[in-house]
C-alpha cells in the first residue's frame, strides 16, 4: 500500500468521477447544483498511525484523530476526499480543492454552481477566492462581535414572529443574519407589543450566512444553507461502508483506504438511485445491506450462464430482481478524461 498509493490515488479518483458521470447518464446531467464541503473527525486510540495528531476533537478532547475533508453534491454524489492529519485546520487545502472541483464540474457542463461551507471555512481569503471562481456561495460566519458589528438593525418577520432578520456587508459579500427570539411572557389584552428587552434568545439561536446570491431574503438564504446539512448524513453513510479505517503507518496508504471508502459509497449511490424504486432509492447502505444484499439465494450455472435463484416466498424478491435487470441496461457514461490539476 505504501508503494502503490501514489499511483492508485489518481486512478481511483478517475474511477470515482466515472461513476458520477455514469449516474448522470441515467438520471440526467444537472445544469445547476450545490457543492457541499465538510470535514469529519476520525477518533484514534493510538499514535502509531501517520497523521494521528491531537487537534479538534469534540467527542473526546485530547485524543489523537484524523481530520479528513469530503466533498458531495446536493444530489448525493461524492466527489472525493482529502485525507489530513488531526491537527489540520478545517479549511486546510479547501480553497485549492474547491477550484479543482469547480473546474471539473464545468468540464462536465455544470454552469450554475453554489458552494456551501460551514463556519470553520469562513475567512476573507476564501471569500475572495470564491468570488474569483465566479461561483455562488453560502458561507456560514461565526457568531462573534466582529461579525455582529457589520449588521444593521433586526426586523421581525411577518410570517413567523419568533424570527428576526438583519443584513449587512462583510468581506465584500452580503451578510444575512437570522435570530430566534421568544417572548418572556405574552402581552395581556390592551397592552402594547413587548419591548426588545422582553425577548430571550436561546443558545445557538443566531445564524449568520455570507452569500453573493442576488435578490434573496435573509430567511431564504438561511433556509438554503440549512438544506445543505444533508452532508452530515452522507458522511455517516460513508462510515457505514468502512470509511475512516486505517491499516498502516503511512499517510498515503491510509488515504488510499479512505478513497476506497468513498468509492464504495458512490457505487451504492449509483445503484440505489438508478436501479431501485420507491423508498429504496433513499435507503442507507446499512439498510440495503441488511434487507437486500443479504437475501438467502443460490447461485447456479447452466449452459455457461450464471443464475441467482431466490425463494418465491421472499417479499423483497421482486424489487431485487427488477434492480438487477435495470443494472444490465444502464448506459455507459462518456469516456472523456478530466484534468487532474
């Protein structure tokens, strides 16, 4: 694995993008999508692994970990992983990788790209980089004093009285803020509306989002950012397929294992969205493994052909056979080679 990692990593990256194009050949190539980047902490219990370092660890502070960065689309496709040490900052290498991903997506004909990032990526340099790439972005900003000073006054929403919004300018982009406020007590009959001091803001009740999307209300920007939280579920699905496991004390070798993990996720995503129907199109890998991939069956051969025989009384027999038939009719994607730079 140490010797083959540097050679196989670019090859597996090409295979991953081949699978993305294969799914788009069936469901249709999107003209607009949201690029979701997020990091995850992989806990370690020993130091004998390359990159196992003490860094940000919300579950067990002080323990060594790895801090990989993953990229998905809002349609569930995985576009790759960057394996990093536990001491790496959330945004380490993100700007360069976003440029590579945006270039590849545009090669495939995707023109309208929105990049969604959480507050760990917020910086003036990254905002300038996204603007130079000519993409839309939804970048969460931390709830700190230097951010709040860039906001104007809050105004109460007419549709939801518990939501207050404010706007401003920060790092050359539009800053939208949404805050939840709950009254300490309801006003009695005939009393005027409650004053500002009569409201309470819960913990984590304020969200600030930087964006360059034109003409959107602050609540709309906030809801679009929250829609990207599905990336957390995608990362959990990768863990169900063995992502994050390490085998040797070599960074590139463990990066190879991580790439195989996201490759397995993309294979499952292609199968469930192109061959299955109904609720199975949204089933997690663990559910598919327990209910479909482990069905009792018998493999036989006859006339140089292989057959899979299932019990006629099996209730999931029909959807599995339909999926296998669709799998044989999937068209291949275009075979153009994407630039690795």
